[in-house]
C-alpha cells in the first residue's frame, strides 16, 4: 500500500433516507470522488448520464456482468444496479477517497471483497419521516414508493454488518458526522504508517 492510498466508503440506507443529499455535500471535498453506478432504471427528470448513473438496457447490463466489469451488482427494486470496477482502483491508488451510494446487498459484497472498505448506514429519524421524504421527493409513482417503503425495515435490520450509523435528522449534523467518520478513518494506524516511519528513518539517516 502506498502512502497516498485512499479509502472506499459505502453509504447505504433505505430509499429516501437522504444518502444522495449527504453524498452531494461530501463530494465538495476535492479529494473525494463518487463512483457512478450502472443501472437499468430509467433516468429521473434532471438526472445526468455519466454523473448520476450510466443508464443502460438490461442486455447491456448483462453483457457487463459477463465481462466481469463490476466490483458488485445487485437487483434492487426490480432494476439492476452495479459498481463499475474501472477507475476505482486507479483513484484509490492516487489517494482519492471514493464514495459508493449502494444498497445493503452491494455493501456486503464490497465488504467481503475489500474488508478495508468502511460501511456507513444512514437511518431515517422514523419510518413516518421516511415516507414523507420519499413522497415529498416526488420522483417515483406511489406504487413504487410503497415498494421501497415496504423494504425499509428489512434493510435496517442488516445494520449490524455496518461499521457506522448516522441518523439523518438534521442534514447539517448528519453531514458533519459523515465528514468526521471519513476524517477519522484517514488517521487510522494501518500499513501506511510504515511509510511514515520510513520518512523519519530517512531523515535520521537510518
Ligand atoms: P436517498 O438518496 O437516500 O434516496 P435523498 O437524498 O434523495 O434520499 O433524499 C430524499 C428526500 O429527502 C429529498 O427530497 C431530500 O431533499 C430530503 N432530505 C434529505 N435529508 C433530509 C433531512 N435531513 N431533513 C429533511 N429532508 C431531507
Ligand atoms: P435509486 O433508484 O433511488 O437511485 O437507487 C435505488 C437503490 O439502489 C439505492 O439503495 C441505491 O443506494 C442503490 N444503488 C445505486 N447504485 C447501486 C450499485 O451500483 N449497486 C448496488 N448494489 N446498489 C446500488
């Protein structure tokens, strides 16, 4: 591991809990990059190809699975979503922190492939508030909103597999906590400490 090695942060939580809103703030940091997923879901109004997602057909998605292009993928709410491998390793090697906004199944796949990844779960203050946010966002039909809400509690029950949780009550407090986690993880004593010790040795002429 080189000294500049970045970290992979997985952000998960029920649909409408505020993951996208929190990630948008974290990405203001120049050392942080978002992993743009591939999906078969149709774009929402305002979503930009290559920024929010790579929007593909199911056939294109399956071809990417065959070519082993994904770090993980999963079927979520009847659509396929996957994390492209491309760029992630290169960006980590350049010392960038990478943020993945992915569902719990994907988070667990990442954890087993890359145990050093840091998993953060975003909780809503209550299920009633989750409903209010998802309905207030007004991006899905009511039937899809109900499906997403119907899965929320089962997703929350998997939180024990995660490293951290944040209750997204007040957005500013939630973002502050996410930044604190990212910053603390960067100070972890890990293999990179060997490089730091080496620098002291060089300075002392050892
Ligand atoms: P997710 O990415 O988890 O599906 P979003 O970030 O799209 O969720 O947030 C869902 C809705 O809730 C959006 O309309 C967003 O503006 C709103 N929202 C996010 N965080 C908060 C918060 N702390 N308080 C109130 N509304 C919020
Ligand atoms: P949405 O349709 O609201 O953008 O996303 C629906 C769910 O899919 C969210 O929980 C989101 O985190 C998840 N998701 C987005 N991209 C990926 C991905 O690449 N892999 C997995 N496993 N889940 C993803």
